[in-house]
C-alpha cells in the first residue's frame, strides 16, 4: 500500500466514526504505513516507542494466527482502558490500530469495526 493509498484509507476510516481519536496502519511485518491523529491534517512520524508498539502488534497477530485453524480467525480485538479504548482490526494485508473515545459502548465499537472492514473490502475491490 502506497503512502497515498494509506492516507486515503485513513481519511475514510476517520470518516467512518467521529469518535476515532488516533489510527495506525501497520503492515504484516510490523512496519508503520501511517500514524495519524484525528485532529491532525496529515500523518506524523511516530516516535520510537510507538514504532516498537506497532512492531509488537505484528508479532501478536502472527502468534494469534497460529490458532486460526483450531479456533477461527481473529476479527478484531477491543481493549477498554481507564482513559481510552483501543481496537485492533486484522485486515488481510494490514493491521489497523485505533484509539477511541472512552464513551463508546461495545456495540458502537463493533459497528465501527464492521464499517472499517467494509471500507477495506471496497478499497481492495477497487484495485488499491
């Protein structure tokens, strides 16, 4: 996925739900394709801690994939923290990391995850 494609996909993700605060697009090897806050007009260069975090996302994804045959594929992971919520979506060619407003309900998070999965299908079908 090129930088331009990543930015287009990020814009569509932010448009999917106004309660998305931050997003990261990570390839299957853990390399950062895009890191952006909803308040920013353009992606930012992540610091070394965030780069390490994204790399660990790829490692965890790979570990979970070992159990796909026995338990089925992981669709997304929803983490509720004291100050925010996190969602990690496993799309075919990349991992999407989101931070969300704390006020979102689990049902709203599920709807947002489904919207993003449909965005991914649309983008992949259009040749990106």
